[in-house]
C-alpha cells in the first residue's frame, strides 16, 4: 500500500476523531479563552495522545487489549463520567477572567491541562471502537503490515494535533475581545455541557 496514501488516511482519520465538539473541545475553548493558546493546546494534545494510543491498538490489531477495553467499557465509562462531573463542578464555580499567557510560566499548569485531556479520552473506550469502525470504513482494517500501521498511526497523531492547534489558535485570536461577563457566561454554559456529558456517561455505564 502506498505509504503517502496511508499517512494521508491516518491524518484525515485523526482530524475526524478530534473535530466533533465534545468535552475536550469545550475544555480547549474555555482554557484558551481564560489563559491563552498554550493551555488550550496542551489540553487538546492530551486527547491527541490518547487518540493515538487507541488508534495504535486498532491499527496493529492488538486483539487482547481491544477485548479487554471492550469488556470493561462500562467501568471505564463510569470512571470517565465521574471525572467529567468533577471537572464540570470545578469549572462552574471558577471565577473567570482573561489573563495573560505569563500566568503559564510554571509548566505544571500545562501538564495539568494535558493530563485532563489524556484522562478524559483514555477513559472513553468508545474511542477505540470508533477507530475500528473508521479503519474498516476506510478499507484499512486488518490489511496493514507493521510499517504501514506505524505510518497510519503517525498520521492520526498529526491529524489530531493539527486540529487542536487550529482550534486553540482560532479561539486565541478573539479571546481579548470577550468581556469578563461574557466569559463568565461561557464558563457556566461549558460547565453545564460538561455535566450533561458526565451524567450521560454515568447513566449509560449503569444501564
């Protein structure tokens, strides 16, 4: 299989997995608005790494891990939902105001954002099932040798990363045009949306 074509497929699949608006997208937007592009991008990159891990499992056909994740889907969904609810509560009661990027001189803030994105995505095993479906739909499921699978996964990582860079950059361009009152409203709406995602995850895990 042509390596360039495989890489391009991976890139498109990475964008397709990252682009739909969900909890990570909302957090990326919110954190970019408050703290700047660096923190928003770090949050998205956590999700990109998690997408890459799940994409690698699907691409390399690691059947044991796939079976384990599928068999424990409810547990992962419950943990992810509870974590998401905790993030939603913290987000709702946080006082928001646009601050400069100098607030991020301490890299711990960005590491925290990265870990949030990574944890929320890794605790959603639906991601790997989505990758299996997308790979099958793109005609690459189970047809790749080791080299092509690695190229595909690399494309997935770059595609997802490119999406988060684009989103955080776009939001950063308008962040200083938003008043503190509007930012507070956006924060509350984001928290409510995150809570809805969290409740859905918890209820679906129990059912």
